[in-house]
C-alpha cells in the first residue's frame, strides 16, 4: 500500500490514481522503456499500514531509530518498486504473477521523506510457454541519493490457477541438502557467527484484512489478492497472499 501522487490517466474511478493507458500484456511491454517517475510520501499513516500488514511493531518505526528519527520498514516501498510500470500501463488489465524479487537496501528511508521511484524493462523472454518480463527500479530521496534498488521477474498475462501451489519446473536430478556444524539455531545477530549457522524460524498467520490492505484495497482496486470473485476468475478457489 502506498500514498502516491496522481499521474495522468484515462482510467475511470476507482482506477484513476496512477494507472496508464497501455494494455498490460507480454507483447505490449517494450524493452528499455522507462517507467515513472512516481512520488511516494513516507507518512506516519503509510508506515502504520505496513506495520499492520506485516505484523511488525518495532519501535524504530514509531519513536526513534539508531539513524535518528523513525524510519520506514526496509521493504515498505517494495510494492511501489514492483508496480512503478502502472504509470504507463493499465493496472486493470494486469493478470500477472511475479516469480522473483531482489531488493538491495542502500540507506534507510526516514519518515517524512518524499521518495521518487523510476524503472525500466530490461529483458523479456518465453519459458515453458509463458512470457516473462524483467523490471529494474530504484527509489531515491529528495537529494537524489539512492535508497533502494530492485529487480523483479514477472509472468505477464497468465491463468493463476494453473500454476499456484505447484512447481512448473522439472524436478532436479541432484537435490542439494546443506550441512552445518552448528545445529543450534540463533535468534539474534552478533559478530563472529560462523557461516552456515541456522536462524531461528518464525511463524505468522496472515489474515484477509492484512492481505487486502497490502494489495491496494484502500485504492479500491479489485484483484486476486483482495477479491474472491477476481480470484475465481483466474481459476483460484480463494484469494492468495502477495509474494511480497
């Protein structure tokens, strides 16, 4: 979820905030096409939305942090980085499924900052009869300093029910099983931890409310994450959480 300044759009409410005109299909994606810019105001309200979605109530995001005042969660802008192409492409025609996300954090994002996000499509290819596109994006502060860089791969225009819950790749012949000499997991970072030391696992239960807020329900967007009818349209029995 984001609080983002409006961009020109030919859409009709409720899809007219920063939705472009181009049809969102594999064929229509143009390589090296620049998308954006999109401005995001990192407000107290935006941070609280993300806190609710992720069930992550650390004091750094409300009171103070080692960097001074409150800072946003590291991945708060991930949704915007992934969807910056909405500034050019119609978000109502999207039926994609993102498969890979890489995020690189260069500096913390303070509360009150206005971040500018830009991106570009760097590759597109067909694999197992699906069309994949690669988007690279970056977020910068008012002074132009790089805060986050991002790369993600997405299948454009797919029947989600045909792939959700299963692997589309053939099983590996030689599965790798890691070994460790440190069987006891740790729950806190510290200097001198040996490579291969396992990390304490965590378990979280997602609610539909959390999923919906993260999936733009506050902007009245209906998609397979926040609307049961949209999910069934794409062959799913129920809504699904975003990979992010």
